[in-house]
C-alpha cells in the first residue's frame, strides 16, 4: 500500500478537526517541498508532524537574539570604516581563487543541509540543530551559501589567527583594498520578512545562479552597492557575472521581497479580523509568487462573499468531510439533515456541501498542486488564440489585420516565443483576440485517479455513495479551482518572462546604441529635415561648440539657391561631414545631398553624409536641460545641434534624453513601466560608468549617471569645481558636500582625472601660490572655520587617470615596485613591456598570491597600467555608416548585396537600414554564429543597433513595402 494514506493517518492523531482547514500545510514547510519535487522521501515527510511546535518556539528567541547582536555589530562598523579606503589590508590568504575552491569543496556537504531542512520548518532550524547535536552548530545553516558556511569553518585556521572580535574581521572585508571577502558578514542572510522558504535558495532556483553568489549579492545590494561597482570591483564575490545577470538577480530578489512583504501584510490583516488559523498562516508563508498568494488569500479578503466551502463549513459540515477521509465507517450524512435550513434541508444539499469542502482541501493542498504542476510539465500544454466574434463584426479592419497571424493560432507553451505572447496579450486587451490555455483531458484523468487511489485514499473501506462523493469532489476541485489556477499561472509566467525579455532586449539595444564609437576631430553639420518649416542646420566644432545655426528651404522650389548657402557654410567652417536626422523629409533631404555630392558640387571638400536616429531630439529640445544649455537658441535649432552631437559623442548626448524615448525596444508600452525605467536607467549608469568621465570637463547631466552619484551630488561636484578649480586627484571628492564614504567608494573608480591637464594647471598656479596663501590666511582670521586650499595640500596621482579603484592603489604601487615600473609611465609601451615580461615569467596567479590579492583585482590593475592614455572602450564598437550616394526602393532586386546598419533588434529578427527609406528584416533563423565576427566580443548571439552588416535581399513585398534579408557577414 502507498505511504500516502499512512501520512494522513499520522496527521489525524496529531491534530484536532479544527486544524484541518488545509491539511497538507500542517505537516510540511513549503521550503522543503519546493526544493524537492521528487516523491521518493515520503517516509521522511511522514515523521514531520511529530516535531512539537511549542517546544521549538522558546529556544528560537535566544538564537535569534544572539545572531541579531552579531548583525548589529556588523552593520555599524563598516559604515565607520568606509571613510578610510586607502589603508593597507592586513595580510590574509582568502583570495578569490579560494572562493571558487571553497564552492567546489563544499558541494558534497550541500545535500546534507538540504536533508536537514526537510525535517523542520525554517523558523525552527537553529533550535533543532542545537538541541539534537551540538556538533552540528559548526555545519553551515541551510539558508546560508556554501561559501559563507566555509568561512565559519575556517575560524580556527591560520588565516583567521588574529584572535580578534568578529566585527573587526568584518571591518577588513567591508571595504578592502582590491581584495573582497569570501563572505560579507554573518552566516545567514537576514531578511525583514521571514518566510517558510529560504530566500537564497529561492533566488538561486529562479535565476540559475549558484547559492553562494546569490547570498553575496543579497548582502552587496543590502549595503547599497551599485551594479557597475559590483560588476567591476567585486568579481570574486559574484563569480565574474556580467551586469545583465546582476540586474536579473536584483529584479528576482525584489519580486521575492514583494511577495514576502505582501504575505506578512495579509497575515496581519487576517489576524486583526480574526480569520487567521495555524494552517492558513503556514499556507501563506509557503507562497513564493503573487499568484500563489492570491490563490490562498482570495477567499478571506474583505468584501468577498466567501467560497462554497466556507459557507458549507459555516453550516457545520467540516467534520463530515474530514470523517469521510479518516473514519468513513462511522460517517452518517443523514444525521446532518436539518429541515428548513438552506444547505442542509436534504441529503443532496449535505452531499454538495461536503463535496465543496473536500474540493477546497484538495485545491489548497501543496502536494496535490505540486503533482498536477509536475504532470503538466510532462504533457503537451498549448496556448490558443482566435479572432473574437465581437471584433470581427464591429472592429477596425486595419487593427484586425495586424493580428492576422493570431486569428487561428496554437503553440506549445514550452516553444512559444516571447514576442508572440506580447502580441497575443495586446490583441486580447484590444478585444480583437480571445485566448485560452488548453490542458488535455489525459492530465485530468490521471490526476483524478492519483487523488482517489493515492493522495486522498481513505483509510477504511468506502461505501459506494461515499466513493461517488470523493470522486465528484476531486473532479470539482480540478474543474472549478485547480484548472483556472493553472491557466492563470501559465499565462502569468509566460507574460512575466516575455516582459522581462522585452525589457532586457531594450536594455541590450540601448547599451549598443550608447556605446557607439564617437567620431572625434571633425566639424559636423547637423540637419533636422522638414518641408514647410524648412531644414534646420547647426554646425558644431570638434569640441561640440556651436559655430553657426541656420534654416534652409530645400523642398519648396528654392533648392538651387539654398545649395549656394550650404556650400558657403561648409567651406567657411571646413566641414566635410553632414549628419541628417531620420524624421520627416529625411529621404528627400538625403537625395538632395547625395545628388550634390555626386556632382562634386562641394569641391574641393570631399563631403560625406550619414543618417542618424532623431528619436527624442524634439522632446529634448524643449526640455529644461536644453534651455539651460542653449538659452539663446530656438528649440527647432536645438534639435539640429542634438542630431550633430549624437555622432560626435553619442553617449554624452543620448544620456540627456529619457531612455524610453530613444525607441530601440519592442512592445515597450505593454510591459511594466517601472521595470522598464529601472532597467534602462541601470543600463545608462553602466555605460557611463564603464566608459568613465573626466570630472574636470564633463557636464552635470553626464556626471549624475555615474554609479553612486545622483542629481544633487553631481550638482555639488560642479559647484565645487567652479569654486575651487579643477580636481587635482580623486581624494578631493571627499571634500564635496553630500558625498560620503559610500558614494565615494561607488563612484571613485569611474571618475578620471587627465594628468596632462592637471600638470598644465598646476604649473600655471605655482606663481600664484604665495599670494593665494596670504589670501587664505586673511580669510581664516575673518572666518571661524575654513577648508584647506586644494592647490597647496593636494598632489596629482597618475593612477587617477586609470580604471584602478583607490582601494587598490597600495596593491598597484606594490605591483609597480615588483616590476620595476613608475606610476608616471602609465599607458606607455615601456610599461606594457615590463608588465608582459613579469606576467609571462611569474604567471598571473602566482603574482596575485605574492601581492596578497586576487586574480581579478590584479588583472584590473594590469589593464589600468597598460591601457594607453585616453583609452575608450567604445573604440571596439561601430561608427556611423558614412555614404556618398543613395539607393532607391525601385533599385532593389532579389539577390542584391548591400551594406547596411542595424537599426533595432528583436527576438524574432534584426531590422537593418539599407538606405532605401525602409528597413529590411533579417529573420532570427538567418543569424548564425558562423556569420558573426569572431573578433568582437559578444554578450549574446544577436546583433545590436549601430553594427554594420553586409546583407543579401531574399524577398521584396512591394505592396506592403517589406524587405526580407539574409545576413552575409558582420563588417
């Protein structure tokens, strides 16, 4: 006989009938069952109810208070110690390589901790482990990453032989000089809202990231570290994850915390209303998603009419339902008949009430839901859409035609694409499509058989009429409660995944666009095309200064006369590059310039032109930032300036525009706007930080996007610069008002100080230092308190022009001494030779051990020392595609080979501007790894905006103006 009936038997002995509202929740925590979806360890599950809850609650408080004290110590000290990031760290051997080794060594111990977790709920872990075996205290807690637990093991080893209080050890790990700790503080991640599942394990399962990495990331985010800082300077703690992966973990963490917060709010609400029972509380604490929480809490919400099961319980039929499962031989349903009482007046109503209670028990049982979910994973579940009857009669034909592909659509939920889900959802919202999830009848039949014969099999023989009630209850639970829940879960999961992918795709496209290689050293003419109001012109210098603005009317019969004006301007300012916006009249303006270039009208200048996206230019031109930057310029002319600057320095110009207005996404208006804004802002911060900014010349708008800074801090930095002159070194940032130790730690590595500029500035100031000192002395007599003069007290540091973080300066100087180099030779060929010689002889790992640092930190130091002055990571990315002639749509034919620029990327393909006024589509099936460039490092298989490609025309649909392309190669 199956072990499941025995489980029910053991439950009946341990609990009264009042506790049987949701029976399965009484004997298991969701944490253990979520982590183990297999059905083998049933014998272990059966023993769970024997653990007395009352006895476990008392020692828990002692353990919690002890850990709380340790956590308080941990929290306070790092904030104080962050001030001094330049102090050398005490020698220790816990390098990043050990971090990875520890993870491997502890793999064998991990199953043990999971098995321990199965025995008791999470809240009682500490007590049960301490009570049963004192030696187990040394083992890692079930909610702690393997790495963290190993640090606990090593307390007696030589690495930690300093015999210091715990908080002093943590002081070293909170803000180390290029040597991050393996663990960021205690042995357990403390969350504000405790649940029956471990947040580290849950996060690991959702994101497929190792638990020890998840634990470290949770702590890093709790300490308000930014993604760019973590991705560059804490690689050992995160197993070298990229920024996109960090964002995914951060979003998943926020979702889990949202579930936990809403769960506890619901528990408090139900407690005040007197509706909370022990089993309901357990059921709520088991929820991992908002859908599960909604399913469990819906019947208890204020204003709800109550479920059929609740109404039956109010009539007193719950003992009858439980008796049918536990002791059916003594059950007599006729004894519950009460004439003149609605719901109890006859045997049919009594049976219906018992059926509703049983169906409610089945539908809320975790084992039952886990079984049906696992069963659905093994079967063909499809999502279907069809044209709605209402829309086919009274709908807009144009809108209906847009969804033609989905009028009769069916696809397996495992294979459906993200863009298809978003399209179906949009059609459903517009009432053009009807959508349903189709679960085959075989799933229902197998589920009902399993419930009757396995999970809910009665302990004693059932009379035929009672067996009929049991079968009917199972079918009712599936049809009325479980099937709708599964449909909601499938739709919600598909939509959530599709929205996340859409947002991530938008982020990847935005990154590619922001990191477009700048075109430096050219005078540019920006053209904002137009018909009636003319084409706006703006000529900017190589340093982005506005030289001239004008308006020309190229498309109103005055083209020849205006050509003379344009030629005069180009010759006057020696400008040979024209940048045309891709808005209204772009095609005609492009043809106009191409015709003049082909006729060599601008000789002796060899003029070329390019097309650039003007998305967001008009919005920016009327923004307060544009008014502040160009107060005396007409808003229409500001857009022409913006268009030209987008080629000269795309990053500096595009950060002025709200990311969602740049228009390189997919279904951006259908996804969560909060998630979209957070992701895009994070991508902008990542790009600006990784490129770096020269703090003495950058704009306030660019500065506010650096990791650790915001609008107020950026404004304070600009004010300090205007008042005191340029920053001599990074340490002076600490003098800026509102920029504390944490902000300095986050932003310092991404801020550059040009050493040539500083040397010139310092030499010009030497003559004035004497008189400046007298002025300072005089002002000190009139003021009680004054800050030291930066020119007299500060010295330039050559490392400030590199990507090396100030916390690693001591290690960098040790490395320079080791190779016999000088900090003043940063970026020179001599420095590269010395570094290469030492690394080839000693090896990277041995050198890192010698310097008592990690491989990742040493590699970052080497990069900073060897990269040439003025190094820009954007040089690896594509520049705009400059042209001299134009191709018309009519010139195209199947087989034509063209060069184009990627305009937008989506999950189903890539849109390429081939210069005919209409972008062509390369289907995703035509983009293969063999066709992509091997030289360029890629984050994914896809292409991104700005990349130049060679394509072949496969198909031309003249009626719909659609061009299908095949990718030949990436240029």
